[in-house]
C-alpha cells in the first residue's frame, strides 16, 4: 500500500507548483518531474491538471511565462514565480500547515 499513487487533494496542486517555482524558472514537464521526484511517486500530476492550473495562475498574476528552449533543445514555455506568486505561496503554506495540523490532531484522538 505504501507504493500506491494518490490523486492530489483539491487546491494542493497550486501550492505544489508555487513551491516548485520558488526554486527557479522551469517548463511544465520540469515542474511535473520535480514534484514527482520530490514525493517518491506518491502523488501524480497529470498534464490535464497541470497546464490548466498554470494558465489560471498566470491569469491571477502568480506566475509569468515566456518561450524558451528546453534541455532537449525543444521549444517550451517556461514559468516563473512573480512577486504576487511569492505572497500567495506564503499564504498557501500557512493554510496547508493549519489544515494538516488539524487533520493530525483528529487522527491522534480518533
């Protein structure tokens, strides 16, 4: 059961993308790979969720993007965190800590 992959909870994907981009600019495939590697294949980020989330985040001003060339010498859209995105990340992290602490308390007493 430890190797079972899990779908992301609603609202978690944006937090993971923001945190990943806080390390620097990268293209969509790179974002998905970095998340995948960081969580040892426990969570999966599907293209059908990743790119719409990136587009929403760009519309909200949390990320900006520009075309560039990937390490495979292919044209790719690179995303980077904006100032508003960094502020959003701070709020999302605080909210995640609050929720995870509440769930942990319930699991300990139930």
